[in-house]
């Protein structure tokens, strides 16, 4: 479980996050949604310590992460897996090398055990026969899957995903979303996903938090979203033509 | 003020770079890779430049020492001392500041903007140490080798052009390069190359590591890294010369 307690973040004089107070639950896919520039990525980076919070606390279970020293944070971060928007795979390593990296760095496993674990993770994300390819030689969807495999290599307790399906076609995006959901349940991870993709929200959103202009405007489950009265959330959710059609259909069903 | 802020930031960066590694064996293998990337892959350019510079120094000395009072072997002496004292360490360092410096800065800068450095940090890896320490150590280890190669090839280039154009005979050239030889000049040159290696790699890495923005900023950081490290090489050349040769 991760708790954000009155988290504020300012850059110079610009307030990007204002009093974010929420709890992300274990074993669930927690989604942070909002428009581009609403502060989602900044919140995620505050939670993993890539940005320092201006005020407030980030609690990892009972540990106050924002109060830890750099050394203590490094230890805590070994429990974290993160999938970046662009994959952030290491150019200097092959697919296998990327998944092996955390194992080489932080375990005392034998070479054989590390290879077994890397291959297990790659198989888990349905990647076969790509071990010796470099990130530039595989597709965007495959890069995301390698990033997931790398993120789960050390059995993390917390999984952070920054727009994991951005730039992917709807089918591949769905596969990635389902994979993250499956892994969350399988390993009982606290998963936090930044997205502005409503398909993801409806597919895997156990808990959804809507951020607008750096403030928490709404939170609930994916089933509550369509019935919300929050004007900004409605504007966001029903922004696309497809969503408008769904809304009409939903209203028609309710009337019946 | 900005200057002092940069010095402070650079000092903190170097402190992080030389923090205790998470795993020595991985840093060791990265250092070997960096020796190949930064050192062995620079042998070609160093050899080409050295042979031509040795040749040009010999020709220029020959055409400017026309006095019958000066013995011909003085051409060999001048070529040797120019190569040993200045060319093989400083000029080669300036060339490497361009080649190696821009390479390091753009590599690390690209890793920064593609969030690879963030990914390292999230894993609990000291990204500055992991990425930069092997480069600095690799360069400090191999630049002296390049300097020695440059000395040998520069002197060879001088002999080659002397023989080819007839400005000096082989015997006189060999006499010249042996005459009044001070072995400390080699030590002085090697000391300089180690310090220049540190300056070039650390300054380039510093600029790459702190890139903010996109590919345009990576390019700007590379240019800045080359300019700053070149100026620092010249400045430290002056300081070291005063300290070691006075």
C-alpha cells in the first residue's frame, strides 16, 4: 500500500501538485488519470523519489519514503519496478541483458539461475526468441513488454507505470494492460498506472483517481466514472467521439 | 554566481561518481568496455594525426633552421621535444576532447532524455557512478597509452618525411632524437595525459548528465562539453607545466 499525504510540489513559483491525499491499495491496479500537463507524471516521479515533494509525505506501507536518506531510498527502491513511457530500455544491453541487469546488480544468484529468471520473466510477458536483439531492433509493444519483464525481475512490491500503452495500437495496448493487471494479482503488487487512455481505465481500473490542474478532483472505481457528476471528469471521460457514443448507449440502458 | 554554482554542482557530481559501487565486478567489466570504446577506438585517429604532425614539425623545423651554424640533427631534437612536451599530450588531448568528449556527453545526454538514467535510479543504482566512473577510469588508464603511441608514431612520421624529402638523413635524425634526451619529459607528458583524461571525461559526463529537454539540448551539451574541456585542458596544461618544469 502507498499513501500520499497532502503532497504538494512546486517548480520555482509554479504549483504543479496541490494537497494530493490518497491511498493506493495492494493487489489492485490504481490508475491516475488526467489531461496532459495535469501533474500525473510529476506525482508518479514524486512517489518514486525522482522529484522531491515540496511538502507532504509519501508512505510505503509504514515507511515514510520522502523522509528517507538517499542510501535508504536506494534500498527501498529495490522493491520498486517501473515502466517508463518510452520503455527506457538500456541501449547498451540486449533484451536479455536488460532483464538480467537488476539481477546482476542486486543478487548473488549463479549465472544459470539469473538466466533462468530472465527467461522466465521474458516468457511471462510472451517474448520468445528475442533475447539477443537490441531495443532498437524490436517494436514499441515489445519494448514495453521487455520493460515489464525487467520491472518484475526482482519480484517488486510496487509497480509504477507511466503511460504504459502510449504510442501503441489498441490491441497491443490492451495486451499490455491485461498483462499488468495479471501480474498485479499474481504477485500481489501495489500497481500505480498513469494514463489518459479511457480504454485502460475501463479495462483494468480497480481504483481511479482523476487529477486536474494539480489537484485531486475525483476518485472511485471504474464503474463509478460514468455516473459521476464531476464536470471536469465528465469532460475528460467523454472527450472522444467514441466515448460520446458509449455515453448515449449507457444513458439509453439506464432509461430502459 | 553561475560559475560558482557550476563548480559546486560539478563537485557534488564527482562525489557521486566516486561513491562506493554497488557491485565491483560489474564496474570492472564496464571499465573494460569503456577502455575499448574510448581508448582502443581512438588509436586510429591518434596514429593518423601523430604521423602527420610529426612530419609537419620536422619539415617546419628544417625550413626554418637554415643557418649553417646550426647542426642538421637539431631538426630531430626540435621534433622530439615538440612531440614529447606538447604535441603527444596536449594536442592529442584536444583532439580527444572533441572525439571522446562529444561521444560521452551525447551518450549520457541521450540516456537522460530517454529516461534510462531515471530507470537506473529507480532500480537503486547510483547512475552517476555506474555510467561515469568506468569512463573516467578507462580513459585515465588508456590515454597515457595513446600518448606513448603518439610519441612513437610522431617521431616515426618525422623520420619518414625527412627521409622522403631529404631534409635530414636517417643518421642525423636518430642522432637528433637521442641528443640531450631528458627522460622526465616522458613522465611529464604522461602525467598531463592522465589529468587531461580526467578533465575530458568528467566534464563531458557532467554536461551530458545534467541535460534537460530534448535532442537539441543534447547537441548543445555536447558542444559545451567540448568547448569547456578544451579550455580546461589548455588551462591545466599551463598550470602543470609551471609546476613540473620550473
